[in-house]
């Protein structure tokens, strides 16, 4: 109460003022498709190709009536600006602090304002991709989208180098010691129980004087190079040739190396030179292969 005034009393009071707000024809259509179909719709100006989300019945650029040109836009978009709300007000949809962002949905030209969750306040930045998370129950408002969360932009698989990324001279290696166990396992896998790999007494009669690994065993060590390093995941090898130069004895440490030596522009394949060396740097085998690197579109 104001007791300063001499001539009249000033009485403090409060009025409850319930009101309804008519969303309008355009706003209603927007909210209904959000509520009933979980679809975000915009209005498109056919003259300037702009898509307005939230929708507006006339183009703000060319003043065209666009009230019937409804289009669907994606539920994913890009953050074009944001602020962190730290003060508390009774009307807020969530308890501060929270991120309020301008989000330009994919397919729209104008941003909507919404909440972003799932990002640390200190890590938030513009340009991140986000996706709408719809609310479990409807309120027939924009809060039918509960919030936006960051889209995991990491690809599921880290694919290898594409044709364009590969350069002549690039090389990669894989090294492994070939043990007796490896040889026995390989015998089981291949069905090759040749005694020169498994029977020391028989092997003594051969020019090598002792057991040696199957030729294909050290050869197979090029597979992790081509398939997982260079070109890497997603590569297909349509042709490989190998010339064996020296045996691989048990306990030898073999390094398989692949090097890009030619780019075949017409096919978008590469030719690679292959080498296998042992711990004494002796050439165990050499050869070449054709490699079809992962397609660029797979990386997206
Ligand atoms: Zn326009």
C-alpha cells in the first residue's frame, strides 16, 4: 500500500486474466500436423523458393500469398544461434539453466526457437546438427517437440580412403610373428595337413630342413593392410598376385606392406605393390593387387 499519497489511497492488487489465443488458420494447421502426425510443416513461396517454418501465410520477401503451399520439412536441423537461459521464470518449459537455440530445420529457410538438451552448456556451439525429440503426450503446442538433441555425426564405420583421397606413394603395413599355433590353426582352416608344415621329421627331408608355414599364411597378412588400413574399410580386392621368394619359418616375424603405385582413373581403382619381409629384412614374397577403394558416397 502506498502511504505517501495524501489525497488518495493506492491499493496494490492482482487480477487473474485467463485468455485464449487463436493460433489462426496457418498456425493451427502447423500445430495439428505436429500433434497428430509428428510432422513439421512449413509454407513455401513458389516465387522465391523460401520455406517458412514456423509457417506464415504470406512471403515476407515478395508478399505472395503462400497459405496453401504446405511442405514437409525434416525433424533434423542446424543450430544457427543460441543462448543459455539462467534466470528462472514461472512460464519456462524447463528449469534453468538450459539452452535455447535457433534451429534451421533441413528444408526450411527460417529458424524456429527451441530447447536443446544433451549438450554440456560449455560445449554448446552454433553449427551443430540436432534432431527433434517428440514429447510423449501432446499439449497441442510447439512443445509437442519436447526438445532437440544432437545428432550423432560420427559415421557408424570409419571407412577407408576413397579413390580421390588416395595418392601414389601412400603405404601401410601390418606385422605379426608366425607361431607354431598359427600354422596348426591355418592347417585346420585350409585343410592343408601337408607334413612339411606339421611333421618335423618329414620336414627334415625337404630342402628347408625344418617345418615351414603355409605360403598363404604370411600372404594373408596383407588382408588387414588392404581391408583395414590402405585403402581401408570398404575396400574390395578383385585381383591379387604373389610370388614367393623365401620360406617362412616358425617364429619369423613377417611384415606385409602395400603401396599405391598407380591410379586407374577410368575405373577409379588403384594398383598396389605388395611386399612381405621377415625380421632380417629378407624378401619373403612380393606381388601386386588391384583395389577398389570405398565409394565416396558411403562416407556420408
Ligand atoms: Zn517469396
